[in-house]
């Protein structure tokens, strides 16, 4: 049983939606956020990346940073760029990129279901990032960005939910704009009870993207409950802002890897070691290096591309983690051949989202700052769900979902304060 709830949205007045909206906080660095928000005082980056309002080199985890985020959000509301609704609602959120379309439901979900494992995860969180998002929530009392969730196609009411999402788009949209190559459209749901009832038959929800936001939401819910002698379980702090999508509509792109050096080896030595553990085939100039099936990857080495295939009979397909291409790369190549132990901590490895393509891998290696690159076959939704159901943790940077939620379109105030005594 999955509980979803309407919420009183903080959202842009429709004419300001495109100007306010921005990429999620974890997709852009501080420097990239500073560039994107330059000459854009209404950009939501001033809320989710408030360090950009301070001088370069400021400690991004100082209390004044989080206080600025709260002040910037209040400023957008006071200037009538954002509005805070009086009545709780659900929203259907559609993203279209190229020929791909996905429809999701913007709502709040129960933090208790995250704590119990009914909202399933597949990644570990980094303590520093989790602490950062927790302090952001604690100071502002607002879920500024949504968690990206999914439900299984074989859930008992999955087809009915998909039909209801489509039906909700028959009305006039609340917002509609294009950002980059993605069209974003938002509708208010006229009868939230339809979705609340349908989701009661969905056994579990799955985190697609937003593990740190989920963990922070869970921590704040527990802290606020512990500090409230009259805690009932119905308070807004017990809920986490989310957009929930059907499994069938989500698209995962590859999350590619780059390594700064060859651990003191020559390219020829690395090639010989690769040949000892799998099949290696040079790709002709101009050939598309994108791997076309699991168990294969393409390697950019010494100015050219190689197609590498792991021996099929050496892969335990019954193991939901060891059989992943990202796991095979880590355990058979990155660690033993290149000395990359923990990819979460090793500064010699970098990660390049699949949306940037193989051309970005070529550019980085051609510049000479990176010695070798790996173009991956994307992890599938079935693989993600299987790992989550098994209670397993996937390697870091296993998935890159595209298109991504646009931040700034809706936020959720989960507790009133002296500044907002609603």
C-alpha cells in the first residue's frame, strides 16, 4: 500500500515558470549554477544553490548559506514571482524530450514508508550530501525539490494510474514551457481522491533519483516528530515531496566513466591486460562506439576506440549486483587494472552522464587531462527494480535518468514558522 497526498504547492505564477525553473541542485556544480543564474535574479538556483550569492570560495555548508536559501524563497513569494496555494492539490507533470514522453504525479509521500523500506532504494548516500540537504530542509522547513519515484508496471492498478494521468491532461495546463530540449507541462488534478485510491493498491515505490533528498526528508520527519509532544502522524513534516512515474515511461541513459591516468602503465600494457580478461576489438574510425548490449563496453584509449566484451559464461546473471555492467567494470577493470578502489572517494575517476554522449568522452581524453574513458551500456529499469527488491546497493553512478525533473515548479512547506504562520 502506497500512500500519496495532495499538498499546498509553492509554485511560480505561470508567466514566470520558465524564468524561475532550473536544473536540480545535484546536476550542476556551484560554478555552473553561478553561470546559469547570472543576470537571473528569479532563478530557483538562488534557493537550491544559495552559495552562488556569496563570493567564490565561501564554505557552502555555513549556516548563512541555508538562511540565504530561506530568504531567497521568501523574496520570490513576496515579489509575487511565486505563490503559495491555500488548498492542497495533486499535479500531473509531463516531460517531453525528442520522441520520449513521461507523465508523473506530483504529490507528497509518507516518510514512514521510506523508513520502513516500502519506498525502496538502490544507492548509498554520502554523509556530506545527506547532511547538506538535511540542513537545507531544517532551516527552511520547505521541501524545495521533489524526489523522483517510480512504480512497477505489474502493480495491480498500474494501468488505471496511467490512464488517469493521461485523462488529467485533457484540461488546460497550469504551466507550459520549453527549457533546453525538454518541454515541461503541469496540470492540476481535479479529483485527487482518484489517485489516492489507486495508489493504495501499489505495493511499493522505488527511488529512481533523489536518494539524498529522501534520506534528508526522512531524517527531518523523525527529528520533528521527536520534538513534538503532540505528534499525531498527520503533520506535513511526515511527508516528502515527490513525483511518481510509471516504470514503463522512464528512460535510463548510460553513466560513463573516465580515469585520469593508467596507474603508471603504457596504453599497450593496459591493452594486453584487457585482452587477458575479455574480448577486445578495435573499432574503425567514425564507427559509433555506443555499446549495443549488456556485457559489452567501449573503451577510449590512446586516441582510438575499442569494443570490449566480458566472457558471457563468466557473468552470474542471477546476482542482481555482480551482473551489472557497472559492477563488472569496477571489479574486473577499474580496481585490478587501474587501481580504482572506492569510486565514491577516489579522485582519479570521473563520471559523465550519458546525455553528454561519447563525443564528451573523446573531448576529455583528447585534451590530455583524462587517460582512458569507458562508454557503458545503460542499466535497465528491470535491473534497478531487481536490485532494490533484493535490498541490494548498486554501485555509485549506475543510472542517469533523462529527462530530469525541473526544479522550481513546486515546493512543499512542511511546517509553519514565525515568518510563515499559515
